[in-house]
């Protein structure tokens, strides 16, 4: 491991993975997990801002109860587009394919993921799938919603097949990433990196990878069946031909409920890293956090039927799924209590990444509790398919998963690009996003509770005030994201030089220079303890000696 | 890494492959004969048990799980468990639905083959 | 890691030893095959659900399939699994000629499987057994019959695609062995190719009783 050439004065490390080769070819055909991660970052951010624009348009329409701004068909297509883009093109690949790709090998002391060429393939599958899906959407886009429920999806006059094929390809990309991560963690750990020393982000990513590999093929098969039925009229799910549309829902949610954990488990891994770093405390309940990741990964597969409570599923099965769904709350609570435990009596510094952790905790607990309520059969019946559900899953997906993504982006930005973002703008943007989020979605809980169904183009006039508040909130959210984009882009060029370890973190990825060198480590690292061991004398000494860090 | 260095050099004998192949042929014949008896649901259960045995034989000896490290065996078991969860909880729904809500086909006598 | 000199020509730069790399390759293949298994599990679930809903009609429909074709194909595929493992065995023993012979033999068996399958489908077509709305078999006009054959075609079709993919993989392995790029001491490509072929076999092992032998 090479210490920065002059201790105490941050340097912009050369040569690094960003600059050692500059040709376009060296990027497009790279096998370097860090470059692939950066390309994924470009992809998912593009998807995120596209999906955000669709949402803003939807919210503008909803300012007015009747016909306004866009047609009803355009509205149906736009909410499909928003859902497909955000779920399949942003949330699912966001943390694993970007930060997992970048940091998982570094954290375990490896030079790359197990199969670098497959990693590149995963990126191109993602790009191809995204292109086909978006092309299909714009061409004669689907109006089914991102859930593709049959029999409407198999009979809709809009062109749904390209969208389904796109989703299939993106799913395949997700499987390839999952295979890569599982094998990397099993076979490429550096000497001393035992399972019980794995960083918690690696545990989260590992559990995610298992879910990706197991659940995604079922989605792939399901969307293919819908495509076949739409194209050839086979009647696989169509009740008019003896098919069972509830079977579709079973297959779809066997993936799509665990998909929530694909989105949130790696985000939870980020939270564990950031909390320990900014509290300067050892991870309290390390084993509990690690194993509850696996627990969520497993139990998450036993709950999908809570989406089918009003679909004609048998009451017996509904009861079973309702009870099993509660189990997820147990593992989630274990995590939340441990994160709070890490902060307790720590030396907490309120930097932007930690701000997002607070945002995460608040929104995740709020979203989780409403989730437990929704998984109760009798409560779900009136709330089903209302804005209450919409608000609930936005609390989990945007609230929790996106907060985790933003925490990761700010925490690791110095490591990835060698420069700092402006802290004041970071905090300001956090408050804007957090406030905007609450203003957007709390009214939606109220709307849903009052009976406003989701995905409706028109609504009774007495719902208008709450809809207006929600739309104003969406503008605040949009403004917050634009601010983040602006200062991050600015920081790429003009940000303060970060040095190898600006946070004084005991995470292993901070033992590399910033930006990381092309080979990660100059020599194979040897690990002797867990990450974030702030109480270990040798860890502090290592920081002082190798990284020139003068903090205690 | 792990115990793979040991298994890495070890190659099973030809005899083992031949025995497994013959066992697979016998089991296939057994499955085939099973279809000509009148066993009802038991027939399905026995048929699936035989199929699972055959698959396990192939995985253990032709795909060398028998000699490989534990994690590979874990993958095989985990895949079976999750497939079981998918099928089990879905079929449970269909099997326990409120009868009038299910458009069942006619129940007809099925002739023997 | 950069200073490590790699005497092994097959060792990628981010692995420390060939044993580690082989372990990774095997595990990767296992995880991928597990994922493939779940892909088929979705179809098996659909078949089981409709079988539960249309019990005796599915049994009647199953009896219109040719057990002879199905059974013959089962024997062919199981034997091909055996021959591909023999090919690997002889490659490990350094007997390249025998290894190549059994590889080509396996591909021939795969061709035989597809030929039998083609004849079977033609036979089905001649009786009016088509999927979905094109179903036109006179003897069996009951609700649920078309659904059985839809799944029959979907499942044997997808399996057939896997057979074709597996043949491609085995042909590629044949090239590697013939050129000496895959040899005693470095059998990984053939080992992984064979694993894929065994998966194709395993899926058929389950398809056979579930499609042909419903009572
Ligand atoms: Cu769910």
C-alpha cells in the first residue's frame, strides 16, 4: 500500500483509474470494476432524472381535478414510464451496480470482481435493455403501469412487447452482477479478510446478490410469458381462455416484493458504513446487522402474497402471507436499533452523508410501520390501490433507498473522484430534498386514507388542496436534486482536493489513495481486524503512519 | 481458498460414472412403468421423488458436487428451496381457494393407458 | 499484485492461483445454473397451478402425447450426460483423442434429441395439437386442454433452446480441446460446458414425468 507522498497535505493521486488511460475505447471496453461503476453511475443518473421529469409532469396534471395539460392516455403512459424507469433502470441497479461494483472488491482487498468481462457485459445488457424499453415507451408506449397486470397488459392496444423485452434484459444484467458479487465475496477475499471481518456494506451487497440471482429469473420468465401472450394470443393468464390472472400476480410479486430488498439491502449496507464512520464508533451489533441482512433476504421471499389480498387469492394463503410479512419488520427493527446503538455515546459529526442517514432512519421507520399496517389483511382491503399505498412505497423506495444512494454518493465521492463536494450546499440540499419529500408524500397518505385511488387521471374536486400541496412538494424535491447535481458536477473540477481519507474513516476502502489507483492496491493488503475499529490502537497508528491523519 | 486445493487434483474413477449412468437408466424405466399403474396422487409424488433422486445423482456425481467444496452444494440446496417456496405458496393458494371462485374444468374418468 | 509473475498462461491477473480461479469459475457456474433453475421453476409453477385447476383434463391431454418419443428422448439425454462426463474424464487423464470422441458423440446425441423432438412435434401438429387459440384436436375439446398443450410447447420449446445453446457450448469446447487450449491440468472450459449440459438434462428429468406421465 502506498502512503500519500506527503503526509498531512492532501494530494490528487496519480496515476489513478480515471486518468491512466484516456481513450474512449479504454472506457467502453474496460474490464476495470471502477470504470464500469462510473459508467453505471452515468446510466442510473440519466434514468433517475428522466424518471423525475416524468413524475413532475404527472404532478402538474394532478394540480387540476379534470382534464389538464396532458391527455388521459399520455397520463397512463407517463406513470408507466415513471414506474418502469425508476424501478428497473434506477432503483434496482443504483446501489449494487454503482457503489457495489466500485467498493466491494476494494473493501475485501481484491483487485477486481471475479468475472470482469461479465461485469462489462452486465453494463451493456443494462444499456441495451434500457434503450429498448425507453424506445418502446416513446414509440407506442405501454399504459399498464410498471406492474403489467394481466389481462389488461396482454390485451392493451399499446405496444408492450419492447418494454417487456427491455425489462428482461435489464433483469439479466442484474443477475450477472449478482453472480459476480457472490463469487467475488466467496473467492477473492484478501488474507485475513474472514467472513466475520467483512464490511457491513459487503454483507448487504452479498445478501442483495442472492436475492437478485434467485428472484430475477422468475420476473424474466413472467414478462416473457406476458409478451408471448400479447404477441400470439396464447391465453396463458387470460381468464377468458381458462387462464388465471392471479398466477401472474404470484409470479410477478415473487420477484417484485424481494426487489424492494434488492433496492434497500445495499442501501442499509451504506447506512451501516456511514453511521460507524461519522459516529467514530465500532459497529455496535455487527453480527446482528450482518445476519439480519441475510434474514431479510430470506424472509423477503415469503411475503409476496400481501400484494394479492384483494385479488382473489385464497383467504388461507392471505392469512399465511400476512403473518409471514410481519417477520420482515423484526429484522428491520434489529438493524434500526443497532444503528441507533452505534450513534449512542459516539462522537457524532453532522456531515451530509450522516444527514442522509437521519433522513433514511426517519423515512424508513415511517414507511416500514405503514408497511406493517398494509400487510394486515383487514387494513389492506380499504387501503389497497389507494394513494396510501403509493405514499407507503415511496417512503421505502425514495425515502429509504434513495437516501441510502445519496448518502453513498456523498460519503464516497471523495474516494471516487479525489475531490470534496461543498459541505454547506450538501446540507442545504439535504434539507430541501427531505422537506420536499415530506410535503410531496404526507398529503398522499391523507388522500389515500380518504379514498383517492392510485393511477386515476381525474378526481373529485374536494381532493384538490392536498394534490396541490403534493405537487408543490414535488417541485421542492426536483429543486433539491438539481442543486445536488449542480454542486457535484462543479466539484468534479473545482472541488477541494480530498486526500486519501478526508473523513478519518476506518473503512478499508479509505486505505487506498484518492482517486483509487488503477490496480486498487499496490500490494495485496492483509487484514487483522474488522473495519471501523476506532478503539483499536493499531488502527489509529496505522492511520497516522500511512495516511498522515492527525485526528485521534 | 477453502478446501478446493484438495478436490482440485482429485478425479473420480470411471466405474463410478458407469454405475450412476446405469442407475439413471433404471430409474427412468421405473418412472415410465409407473405411468401404466393406477396410483393417483401417490403416482405424482413417487414420480417427483424419482425425478429428484435422478437430478441429485446427476448433480452429485456427473457435476461433481460430491467432491467439491461446501458452498457449491449450498447453491444447489438453496436453488431447490427457493423453487419450492415459489411453487409451494402459489399452489397452496390455488388448492385452498373458495371453490365457487374457481372455474374448474369438468371432472372426467381418465382411462388407463 | 503487479509484481507477481504469472507462469500460468490461463491465470487471470486478479487471481492468486489456478486453484482459486477454478473454484471461482465453478461457483460462478453453479450460481448461474441455480438462477436458470428458477427461470424454469416459474414455468413449473404455472403448469402445477393449471394442473391443480384442471386435474382430469390435464391427464387426458397428457395421454395424447407420445410416451414413446418422450421416453426415448429421456434415455438419449441421460446417456449424453454420461458421455460428456466421459469426455471430461478422458481429458483429465490426458487422452485427448477419446475426449474429443465423446464430445462429438455427445453433440450427436443432442442432434438425435432434437430430431426426435422435431418428429414428435410434427406428429402432434398432424393431430391438430397446437398451442393456445390454434388448438384443433378433435378428440379432446374440453376447457383446459389447450392450456396443457400451451405449456407443453412453452416448456419443451424453452428446453429445446437450451439444448441448442448447450450444443453451441459443447462445439466451442470441442474447438478448444482440439486446439489444445483446454487440456489435462486446465479442463475448466470443458468442465463448465459439461455442467451446463447436465442442467439441460436435469430439467428434462423433471419435464418427462410432469408432461408425459400424468395419470
Ligand atoms: Cu411487498
